[in-house]
């Protein structure tokens, strides 16, 4: 079955086609929402931003040049909106050292259980990463973005993307080690 | 493992997250697979990457989805936006490419035939006008009466891509329809569905009837 390409939808949206907008929204809204929710950590804020992102798409579709995938363009807009909110909040991301300190405070039942369940421990540690590290890990593993598209979304060179991914994974291993799970790497 | 080996492994190891996600190019896939086959320590580390990938997906999938409120807000804002003319963007080439790619060979052939007929008719009209002028006669088209857009009832129709030219011609003839414009953006045709301006209820009834024909993919009333 043939489906209309995202690029075609954007072309139609540029011409004011509301139905094309509904199709594009249905196709991408969940992933865009989750990407922003992981950054802003607030469901209501992420929903508000979601409307703003797609409203920008409606307004800017005529200017889309197709240099990257439409999903990459959407995530770039989403990232900009999410970071703007974080800046407005003046909210400092939880520092990695602080996060580690909190986890070290006590080997409570929750942590003990996490030690038994490596998957759960990994997910908890993924949530403890800095916004910068969460972002690159989500883009690579969940949003399935190749190196060049991550670079386009984040606005850094491709080499920096690889380096950032390495340090994000390294930090993940350190957090796991603090929970008693030694992966033997790095 | 020596330092030299560790250094050589580093380049490949950097690629493992993208290899796990399936987003590497063929050349890099080949490099990674060769290295994984030759280096047990790298293969062990790749298992760590796979665990991270699986848990990142799991974590994101449990985040839930936005409520209907987000869509309602968005489309209320869109409806409040001023109407705009179709944009002629830098993406026009891609749109034209997509349009033709979406058409079946039958539809393309049919469109070409329709365009050829239009050119012949136009040439005929011009010829008659020139002939009349030469003979000192007044302006009179060879075909009458006029079907200017001010008359009649019109609809936008998109035909099923798999419909043949014969199917579409039969549909037009059987329902006494005339194509006024097209193909327009999105593969639409502006079709005169009645020679006079019908009342809305009659027009809607006619459109509902036409909609049931298997060659019709989309139909909506238009001016």
C-alpha cells in the first residue's frame, strides 16, 4: 500500500491543506511529544509545546527545503521549544554529581530491587542522565537518527555527536556501577 | 588486549549504537560486522549497547501519549489563522515529483490524452476565430453553449490511481460530466457535474451518487 510521503504532506500543508496537517500530526505527534517530555519532564508543558511545534510546521511548511527528513525537522523545532522553556524556567538540570549522591544515600528496598532487575536499573539511570546525554541517547536509540541527522537536530558536528554518545554511555555505566551493577566498561 | 588494539577498536566501538539502531550505511555495517566477528571483547560490549537500546525504547514507550487536548488546541489555532493562497515554495520540484510518482501508468496516460485533446480543441477554437475574422464574420465558437465557470455545478474529483483511461472516460460519459480544469495539485480535477447551478441538496445528492463509483477516490463540491 502506497502512503503519502512526509515531504508531500509538507508541500500540501504549505498550500493550506488542513487534512495533510492532520495526517502529519497523526504520524509524528507521539514521538515528538515523548522527545520533549524527556527534556522538560512535565506532561502539561510537553503537550503545550506539542501544539506550538505543529503550529510552527503549519506556518513554516512553505519554507521547508527538504535538506533533512521531515521527522528531523520536527525534532529540531521540538528541541528548540523545549530548551526555550528550560531556559525560561531558569531551571538547572540536576547535576550528575548530585544525582549520584542522591542514589548513594541509602540502599533502600527500591534500589535493592533495581539491582536485581538490571533492565529497571538501566531505565532509572537513563532518566538520571543530563538533558544533553538523554537527548543524544534518545535520538540514536529511540528516534533512530543516523549520525548526520543527530548533528542537524542538536546543531553540532558529527564528530561531536559520536563523542557525546560515548560520554553519555560512559556516564550510564558509572551510574549503574553506583547501583552495584558493574558492566566492565569502559 | 594491547593499547594498539584498544585504539583501533575505538573507532568501530563508536559506531555500535548506530549499528544496533540499524542506521549505519552499508560500508560501516560491513566494518562493524567484520570487527565483531574477530573481536570477542567488542562483541561483549555490543551486548551492552543492545541492552541500552532496548531499555531506552522501553522507557520511551512507557511515556504514554499526549491527550486529545493537544490536537484540539493545535487545530483551533490553525482554524484561527488567516486563510492563505497555495504557496509556491522551493519545494515545488519535490511536490511535482511526488505527484507524478503517485500516479499509475494508466492515469498518466489518461492525463496525457486529456491534455492532448485540450490542445486540439484549443487549436480548433483559435482556427475558427481566425477564419471568422478573415471572413469578416463575428465571434462564434465552434462549440456551443459556453461552459464558462460561471455556469453549472462543479466538484473536485481525484480518481483512483489504478483506474484506467477507459474506466474514467466511461464514468465521465455515463454521468454526463466535463473536466473543466486539471490535473490540479494533489491530482485533483475540477469537473462540471451539472450544466446548471443546482440547489445544495440536489448537488449533495449527486455528489453522494458519484462518490459510489469505483473510479472515484475523492470528491467534494467546489465553485
